[in-house]
């Protein structure tokens, strides 16, 4: 195993008014086809849009509250863990996970009680898209050809939606969901999203089953009679509304995904709160899969690329995207630790850029 070759850094200017809930909690990043950089925090309820303002600098921040485009609870966090952009849409997903309260290190009795408390935020169960125009989300857009594009979400109620309801009877994931195992306990936890056409690929941080990580593949379309609702389509065995792709990533869970051409790049890390290397893998031929799959590293389809550098606190890597850098496609990595990526001014942070193998 070897560290990746870091080419340099890109400066993200969120502005002096940006709080550490944003700059210290970034959880997802994507570039739009027209060059804007979008980022999300797992502690907030919106998306940040940055424009290219100079070579390798993004700034002129605009904040968009997703409650303006989609129905959701007023205060609960979305726990945005994955975003991706297609030609006309920004897609995003919440973690779909429950969370266990953590010990605060003060009074033992209270900490023991906290460790027995499991919470659910309704907004975590969002899987949605909003139209994009010039890097800005909108509730609806009418294109020049008269086609209308609207904000839409997979309907959810409480701590469930169509996907989770389908997974309750799954032979691999049903038992995990039935006991409501929290995300940081190797429970069900969506941590990544990559989109290609009408297919969504959701990377699970957990559970990892005997060392095998899981990607869920979905197909979606607008629900009949409700243009603001999405509906999963049957694509799996027995008309299941999902496919499962098992990957051996050295026992690590999936922390983010992004497409590079036809290949899917994967950042993998620990499922629970332990410090471990973050590793980058490349998965080939996923788009050609016709059903469930299982891929080990001794196949031609899954390869280890590199570790993210220890100098950049690899256990805090949260999001990846493909960016042009020094004339070639490179891998941009953001972190959720302001101590690691602080920039020269308040409200500014650095994102690292790594060379990809030819």
C-alpha cells in the first residue's frame, strides 16, 4: 500500500461568515457540468454553490436552503452524505441511518444513559433531486424545448421510504434494519451517491459483511400523477427495486463514490469510529452489470489505487470529485475537519488534489 501523489490544493472560499458547521463538517462535493462546485455539510439543511473565481480557487458563495425546494422537517438535519450532478439535476441523499448518542466524558451515569439512546431525524431519509440552472437549484425549470424539470423526492414517512421498506425483507440487510442498529455501530448507513442516467449508485459505509462492502443500484422515474415524487423501478432479481454489488475493499466501508468516465472511483474507510487509512479503489464494468454482483481484488474489475496521505488525516476524508488540474483529470478530496484543511483566511478551506493513474 502506498500514499497517493498529491498534486496540490484547491482553495474553497465560503466567506468569513461561514460557521464551523459548514467548513468543519463538509460531507459531500460535486462539480456541475458547467463548472460550479457544490458542497454539502452533514450538519446543515442546504447546499453551497461556489463559482470558479481564479485558477484553482472557487468562491462567490451562494447558499441554498433545500427546504425551499422540497418538503422536510424544519429543524432536523438532513445528514447529507452524497451529492452528484447530471446535466440538469443535483441529486442528494441523506444517510438513512439512526444515530446513537455519544458519551460526553463528564458524568458516567449520564454517559451510560446516553449510549442507550438512539435518535432518528426524519430528514435523514431523503433521496431527492432538484433542477440546476447556472449552478443554482430551482423548484422547477422549463427548458427551451418546453420540457419541465421539477424538484422531486422519494416519498418518506417517519424513518422509512420505499427503499428501506423493500430492504426490510432482504436476506443481507433486513436483519440489520430490523434491530435499528445505528450507523456508527456498523448499522445501515448510506455515505455515497453516484448517478449515471436514470441509475443511482448508493455506497454503504455499513454494514460491512465479513469484510464485503455494498453498493446499492437503483433505477428511478417520476411517479405517475405526481411530478414531485420519485418511484423506484424493478431492476433486480424477482422484480426487486434494487441490485446489490458486493466489493472486497480490505474490510473497509464506502465513504464516497464518483464516476471517472465509465469507471467508478471509491474512497473506503472504517465503518466505526476508529482511525484507519482511507483507500481509493477503481471499479470497472459496473454499468454493464445485469444483476447482483460480487467482486474481489483478484479480478480485473476491482483494483486498489492508493491510500490518501497520512498527512491529510485520512480518517476524515468525506467527499471526492473529478476536477481538471494541471491539464489532466485529477481527484479532489474534501475533509470534515477544519483543523486539517484550514485556509489562509477565516471561512476558507483547502481541498487536496491527487493524481490518478493513467
